[in-house]
């Protein structure tokens, strides 16, 4: 819901949050990427749904040990920042 609200605010285009099941996401993604991706897509969304919010990188790292900005010379941006920077307004 938050992403839909942010998208609407930044782009001026209405967006709606319409949840689907993990299995439906796997079916839709595998149609685009290939059938071997279906189970991975399902598991990826299942993990994203329960990933701890007090960690980063989808729950993989404690906030104080994550060093991608030092190692890669870049930092992650918020969805709002990305929309503003990219100018993307949807399909």
C-alpha cells in the first residue's frame, strides 16, 4: 500500500495495491522468466513477507555490519527517490 501511495504522490498517476498469492506471483513471473524460476519466485516472496525489518538486504545483515556503500561506493535509495531520479511513471 505504501508503494502505491508513494507512486501516486510522486508521479501523479493513480496506483492501487492489489495483493496476490505467492503461488500466483510464481506463475506470473515464470511466464516471463521461464518455468524453472517459478519455485524460486515463490520462495523469494515468502521470504520478503517475513524478512526482519530491523535488518537490511532483505534480512541478511545487521544494519551496523552492512558495508555495501563502502565496498561498492554506492548507497541504496528509497522507492520515492528512485521514482524521482529515474522519471519512471509505469508501463
